[in-house]
């Protein structure tokens, strides 16, 4: 069945990213399942146009459970004492890297790093350093932190000097529960108003005609 026929018949087809969002399995893990268990996973199309019906979701989850059981099996060992390196590692399937969090939230990598440094106690994660991974629910936490920061790119032109009242009201309401954040928002609004006045005065000065006086020598 082609993707076009599937759509006409009302069958829901999902991309691998949508499968990841629904199952909580990371993209690299899904790619590995796709290669190793392609005969078990129902799909439509090939290459970049490959899609997965809703019936494939329980198959992916079953494969995940089977892999967790395999990882949990103890290794054969003789009289050697278990070392730290041979200790079983926690299953991290479903956890996200910071890059994957950026792809899901649309937040830049440097901004995500800043959020981790400032609000690490609010963000659910496992591991340290380069091995640090984030739980799927951390995506909502990062999005909430971005909405609280109230930062974003402004449009070019005169509209950049006018902050919409609706956005200010939203920032004030989101900061109502945090006195420190509310104080910061007020300071930012005052700085913004001063900047707008300064820009307006510069524009008025530029509109004035330029007078040039030439002095001739005697």
C-alpha cells in the first residue's frame, strides 16, 4: 500500500519523529530498531518517504522491552571479581541529548546550556558531563523556562521600538508567582521604555535638515 492510498483509506501514518514523541524512544534507538528489526516493523514507503502506521507503535515498545531484558542479563564471569567497568549500566532508552531537546523545542543549543546552568534543579536528567541525558518531560520544562524569560527576536523597522501590551501582560502574569522574576521583568520593561525613547529622539534628530556652514578665508 502506498502512502497516498493509505491516506485515502484514512490510515494514520507517522514519521519516525512522531513515533519517538509517542513512545518516548530516542531517535538513535529507533533508527537501530529500524535496521535490526525491519521484518517485524510495519511500514509504508522507503527512504525519506517511509512512514509507520499506528499499529507499529506497540511493536516498537515490545522491541524496547526485549532489549531491556537483554541488557539486564548478567555476564558470564569466572573467578574474576566484577570491576566498575563491567557493572551493568542503566537503560537510557527514551532519554534525550541536549541536541534532541533543541530539535523538539526550537530553542538554540547555547540557550539550553544556559538554562541547565541556571535551573538545573528544575530539569529532570540523568548522568553527568557529556553522558548527561534528559527525560522526555524535560522538554516541557525547557519550554516553560523560555516562556518565562520573555526573550525573542524583534522585527526590523519601527515596530521593533514598540512592545505589544499583550506580551507585557503575559510576562507579568507568568512572573506573578515569582517575586524575583517579577522584579526582573519590571526592570526589563523600564530599560525597554528608556531605549524606545532614546531611539525616537535619534529618529527625530535624523529627520531634521542638515545645515553646513562654510567659512571662507580673508
